[in-house]
C-alpha cells in the first residue's frame, strides 16, 4: 500500500512539473534551418544551438512568462549581442532585438 502511494505521489509530481513548464521550452527550427533548444536556466531561459557551426554554444538568455519575454541573443558568427523581446504565439517564436539601438533584427523560429 505504501509503495502504491509513493508511486502515485511521484507520478503526480512529474505531471505537475510538466504542466508548470513554460511553453517556450523546447526545440526550435531557426530561419536558416539549424536547430536550437530553449531550456530553463539560472537566468530564466537559455538558448543553446543544437546543430550547425555553433552547436553546443549558448547564444542567449531571457526572462518573462505567458509568451512575453525580454533578454539578449548573441549572433554566433559576428558575436554581436542584441537586446530585445521574444514573443511566443502557438508554435512560433518571434524575436526582435537591437544592438547599439541602431541595428535591429527580427527572427522567426518554429517548434519542432
């Protein structure tokens, strides 16, 4: 009986942790066809490249909830940091960031 209670409690805990995860967490296809992962980290959420020349590199971090986030993303090739916003709409992430408040870029990623 105690074993059944322990198993039930463990399954409930796992279910709640999955439900508590922000929908932005997951694997995403970038505009250039590479793959990036967004996971929880100490800064809130972090972006790590999974494929391409920058595979394994953390390229950004951001904070927020309910589909609206702010943070920084680093363009891996030029190493320029862009500060801006990230918005989640369904299975699409829209990012817009600027460096030196002059050069701005927009990105759209889709969930894999």
